[in-house]
C-alpha cells in the first residue's frame, strides 16, 4: 500500500467574487496535498492498481507516457516506494539520445527504466494496453517480461474505483452539488461520477481539443468495466481547453496568477487552472442555477519549472 500523506484531503471554502456574483458557492478539494511524489488524482488512480499488483505477485509495472507525463513520474515514484520495478515506454524515439528533461530525469531517478518508441510503435503499444484485458497485453509481456500493464494516463477500471473515493470524502452532497474535475483520459471523472450519491452531479472540463464524443465514450467504457453499468449524472465541457493540451493562453495564465494571489493555492496550469477558469467562465455566463455548490477537485501540483514553484517534489 502506498501510504498517503494526508487522507481525507482538506475541503476548503473558496470565496471568490466571480462565483459570488453568480450566486454560486465554490469549494476546493485539496487532493494536491495527498502525496508528495504521487500527487492528486495520480495517487487516487494508482493506489488500487498497486494493491492489485502486489496481491497478484507482480514485481514490475509497465506503462506509457509523453515526454512530460505526470502519470509516468507518478508510476516511477510509486513503484520505487513499494520496491517494484518499473518500465516506462516513452513516445518519441528521438528523445533517446537527447539530454533528459526534468520530467524524464525524475522518472529515471525514481528507478524507472525508460524505453523510447517511435510514434507508430507507441500508438500500437498503448492501443494494446488500452484494451484493458489480458489478451492484448500479452504481446507487451512477451516483449517486456512479466509485468502489470497500466494504460496511458493510468485510467482503467480500478483507477475509476480509486477516484470514486473523492466524493465519498465529501459530506452532505445533494441536488445543489456539482463536483468538478479536469479531464485528460476520463478516469478521474468516471470515478467521481460513480461515487456520487443520488441527486448530485459531476462536471468534467476537457483540457484537450477535439475530445468530444471520444472522451464521453471513454468514461462510459470505464463505468461498464468498473461497475457493469453506465451513469447519467455527469457531463463534459469541451469549450475551455484553451487551444489544446498543454496550451496555456495569456488569459488563462493571468487568471491562474490572480487566483493564486487571491487564494494562496498553487495552480497546476495544464489541468487545474483550466478547470477553475472554466468554472469561473461558466458561472459568469449563468450556466449554474443560483444556489449551486461547486466542489473543484485540485487534482495535482504545478510543474517544478514554474518559477513561482521552484521546489515541487516531482
Ligand atoms: C493526469 C491529470 C489529470 C487527468 O486525469 P484523467 O483521469 O486522465 O482524466 C487531471 N489533473 C491533473 C493535475 C493530472 O495530472
């Protein structure tokens, strides 16, 4: 078991003018404080998978990610902490001969063995892992040895079950509640929706462009895989991706800096800042009935390269 630093994570009221004007309450679920090296939703999603790996006698984890993947660093750190081996298949063979960036360096420092794949080979390998069942992962095991294969981004049925613990830590949820999170691969949103009591709803904000339809199908697939049914208490907003994954336009950067200054909460830019900016925009546009209570899940910590956060543990 990967011991959490803090569980349940703090739930804090956040009084902010944009929301107040719209008659909407905002709270922050501080999952960013959950674990120093496996932050936020990465801990939520990995914890049940790690328990499963240990229970099934696996000594090695295998997963996938891009050059700056938080998931890759999280798996490396978690495996290291549990004394498991880890292999990371990285998108982009050209990275093999270059000096490691801070993210890949951190993964390696935690003990992960990195293998660099061409984009075509990466697509094929992630596709096999995404099928989420034994047969397709067999080919990967033939190549990389006996291991537990975690899909890209870490979203599988167990990950969704792990994320379902977030709403379980929120008392008194009811019809006026909307629990909100950013959406990368959809595992976190799937878990949050599944963990809600009747009446409450979940809202995901897509941080990538062009995910409409695909991401909804992913969430539904995870629901079937983890719970054997679908849920209708959630939706995904696709209008606040800021131009695409990893893009931080100037207005989003300004929003994030203002929010950090007002509330003293460091905002990870690719996901968390987009979520909060989206909620502010939606509140301002009257998208939430007055009296709505929003709970925004702070799913991670800022990257260390941000000048205002020089000492992030990753
Ligand atoms: C990985 C990540 C997400 C994406 O979560 P999914 O379950 O893939 O949708 C959201 N927020 C942060 C901070 C992340 O690092």
